[in-house]
C-alpha cells in the first residue's frame, strides 16, 4: 500500500505511537470527556444530529445550538487495519479501527481496539469505550464488549 511515509522524524520517546491532539475550544470537550468515563459528541439541539468531528454548524439543519451529549460508549468495529510497524521494537501489533456507534448511522470514530489480540478483531465486533488518560486528554479506546470474563491481571 502506498501509504504516507513519516518523513524521517524521530519517534517521540514519551509517547510511542500516540500523537496527542491539540486542544481548542471546539474539541476540548471531546478529548476531556473521558474524565468521568463518558464518551460525548457534539449534538445539534435543533435536530439531534451528532457532529463528529466537531463543527460550528449542524450540517443537517444549519443550527448553531450545539452541545456535547453523552452516548452509550458502545459500538462495533466498522473497519480496521492491524499496524505491525515496530515502534522502538517494543510495541505489539495494534489495531487501528473505525468504530461505528449505534446512536446514529454513520457516526464513526477512528480509534484503537485494545484488550484483545489483534487477530481477534473483526468487522462487526461489539466494543465498548475505555479511556486512556494522557494528561491533559482522555483518549477514547475501545475493547471487546463480550460477556463478562474473569479479570486478567
Ligand atoms: Zn441540526
């Protein structure tokens, strides 16, 4: 695949593969929403449409009365790729996924699926959100939302 080459920059040794988002007034609520364990999207108060990524105006009705609204945090894998690029030789293959949320057709989030082996991820896999706190943000990741399993240390 002719993907973009990372142009020779040194990996950031503090964060093996995550580039933390730059917060601004539009996206701050999204990246700090996990503080209370809840995933939120900007929602139009006029027609109820969820906007992701955040935008100043609803694309459906043109409304500008928008407010963060909590969603269930559950979804399913819409598509995914497994990244085998070894960062510092220490990172297991990880899964970059597009997770679709049940609240709205087409409401999808680019994220990582964690908490299971990369080969266990498949399209349609039910997942639920789990936040990773990387000050000052809470990164929404997803893990399989299966039946309760014994805790693994
Ligand atoms: Zn609207």
